[in-house]
C-alpha cells in the first residue's frame, strides 16, 4: 500500500484515523479527510477520537463513523468501569475490517488501541513536534513512517496519511468544516486569550486596550473560555473593557451588549460560535487554528518570532504577528487594520442575509 501502484481501489477503501491530541492538532488533522477523498472519491473515513472532540468531527463534511476512544480510561486501568469502556470501544471498532488504520499521534495509548483494530496499522516515527515516538508505540505498528524533523507541524498529518495510502499531498489544506449557524447580524470580534502554557499568554492590559479600541469603532467583543482559569480571566477582561466607553453605548445609543463572556461549550458549539463572528484575534492556540480552518478574518499573536515563509503563505484576510517578546498593542492593531475591511465585509454580508430572511 505504500506505493501508488498497489494502493486499494477507491470504492473498497475504508480507513480508520486515530486523531488524538490538542484542539490545535485536531484541526490540522481534519485536513487529511479532504486529501483522502480527493485521491479516493468513494473512500469511507472513520475516526477514533477522544469524546471531547467528537462534536468537532460532526461538523466535518464527509466523515464516516466517529468512535469515541476512552483514552482517559488508560489512567484508570484497574477500575472496572474503565475496563468496560475500553472493551466496549475495542468491540465496536472490531466490527469492521479496515484497509488502513492510521495513528496520527503515535503515543503508547493510541498505538495500543490502534493495534487492536482489524487492518494494517500505520504509525509515525516522530510526533507532532518532530521528536521520536516511544519505542513501544513504534513496535505496536505494522509499519512506521518517518517524516523527519523538518517542515511545518501542520503538514505532518497530511504527509503521514499520504505516505500510508500512496498518494501525493497537493495544494493547501482544506478542512470541510460546516458550522451550524449563520454569522451574527451585529459586527463582532472574538478574543482567543487562553493558552495551554502561561508563556504563550498576551498581557491582560494589552487585551483591555485592544478591546476598548474595537468597541470605540463599533465592534462587539466576544471572550472565549475553555476552563476555569480562562473563565476567570475572561470575566476580568470583560469588566475592564466594558467601562465608561461601553456604558455610553448601553445607555445612550442603546447598542445592547458590547462585551460578552461565552459559556463553557463543546468543541462543536465552539465551531459554531467562532463561525458566527466576523473576525478573530487570538494567540496561537486551538481556537485560533479553528478560525483559520473556517477561513474567518483573523490576527494570530505569537510570543516568538514568526517565519517569513509563514507570513508570506497567509491569505489577505489572515495576519500573524510575533517577535522576541509579546507584540505591542500598536503592532497588533496594525495587523487588525490590514484585515479589518474583510471583517466588515463579512459583517455586511451577514446583515444582508438577516434582512433577506426577515423579508
């Protein structure tokens, strides 16, 4: 199967993808579906994902079955319920035979589950960051694929699957994400302020200054939150942004809510909420990757230098800013001004759609 001459016929091809990792990694992994369906139009692609990511896959056109893989049960191996969950997953997975079972992550847990599937098991030699995967995980695979340590991390899942199935990766990634909402009628910018590591955070005072500038220009600000720490920060930011400036809009202009903290939600609902906005400004994290996958105008903030190749590869309505230290508000604002016209055009289109529906 590793060469194009012996790859299976399209209508007979059924693939199981183990897509395990963070939200940002999961977004990158979704792009393999379009690649497979382009090479094999009749292929069926099933997914094994952690339960928290299942609703995200339900927004991806062309997905086959979505199997919720109980990776958290791995830590509770001795518990009877954990054993039942793991056995139930394996039993459901083994109801079908696959032409290829591809583990994109390649840690011991995902490799063990993938090895139980009925089909040839492919795994990576290196992980998403280019470092070597555990020896046991590699031994569990029928075939391992080495991609080397070079190249963008976002391209690694596409290259791995292409090597396993015997086709060439062509063109930029396409994600086939289909949200279940239409954009808001009022123009709104979503702030992605949370990160897994504190070193990646942008200073709160800068978020406040940026938020006030946007409000002054008539934009509503939506604050994401994915956990307790982000909720507390979002409430703090909302209170600081929604001061006298926004009070004037509330009381005099009757503009309605200007700054809003979103409730906790599933990954699928997060797709819908982000898609409802007209722009996203956020640090380099999973929700920012979602904005890119949804092709929404956005500014991505890095606390490290950004390569010229990455900046040059972006569409006109996407911008990226980085440096040796967290970028200033003015630097981020300059990026915003580059994409603002695209965000306003998206808002105008949403307003026209709303009027047409009401007619």
